[in-house]
C-alpha cells in the first residue's frame, strides 16, 4: 500500500506522549506523521513567573523538539489554552487543516470521565477534530483546499470506562525513544514520569499479550493487536459508497 499519513491532533504540547510509540511505529514503516496541537500550551505554570509570550515560545520549542525526537512534522494552531471550544468556526478551521494534510487516520481525544483525559481542552479538541474529519469532505467548507473524502478512521485515547473496541500497538521496539521523550518533558515541565509511563505501557501490553502497548479506542476500524495503526481495516460495512470527485 502507498505511504500513509497519520495525523495526531491534540490540545497541548506533551499530550502526544501518550501516542509516542504509535508515532514511532508509523514512522518505522516509512509513513508520514503530523503532530498538530490546537493550542500553544501557554497556561502552564512550569516556568514560574516568566511573561506569557515567553511561555508560548518555550512551549512551541518543546513541541518542535518532540517532533524531532519522534521524526514527525509539527503544526501549531492558535486556540486559547484552557478555553478551547467546539464551535462551528473552530471545526471549520481544523477541517481546513485536515483537507491540507489529507490523513489516512487520526489520533485524537475521545470521551473521558476521569481527571487528565477529562480536561475541557482535551474534550473540546477531540470533538472539534472528529467533527472536522466530516467537514473536510465538503468542498465549499475547505476551499481553497481540495476536500479530503478518503476513509479516515479515528483512534482516541481510551477512557477508563470506555465500552468501545480497542486496538493495541506493540511499542516494545520503541520503548527507549518513548522514555527519551518522557525524560525531555519531565525536565522541561515536570510531566512524564518514566515509572508512571512504563506502568501504563505494561498495563496496555498485558491486555494484548505483549510487553508494552499503547491502547486506543477504535471508532471505525478493526480492533486487536497491530504493529502500526495504519493501514487500518474497516470494522463493518460502509454506510454509503465513497465519492472520489
């Protein structure tokens, strides 16, 4: 199959740590990965009382460094940190980005009920991105970009009480680089404790019979253990034939 494009669309720099192994797995196939943050993470208190513009500069530098570690392209949008809202204008803006990137699959946030994933920015970002995948199919909604009408399966960070099918990515080959990224963020913003992250990967691995795995909710694609999220098989019949024009 031709090279795939995975879009990882999240709220803040450091959110991608939960998908680092899956990003690396996709890159190991020779595929393109774009990490896009809707905000620039300017509300962090990790830097003390430095001016707001300096916080944003440092956070953007962190995102770019993360992209270098993961071998991924990076993009920043300019939604306000802690005030992301799933408005029609927000969906339209992100739809334009999706029409430009033309992903074959998307990692984003789903529905969640516990602290962390329940962050309002996470919940709003996930809804924006999921809605934008549909809006990106509409030519007049994304002009001057061409619409993106391909099948774009959604993979979301799993909530503790989720009943959705799950897909696990075997990330053992990428464990050292995952910890490299975690250690980077731990130094920078005190997030990414290696013991916590290892325990998380081990829990995911135990579910699928491997040492380390990242686990996602599979909204439209086949569940089970995979070496990379893409290419993804469809889960169930299509509701309508795809349009190509």
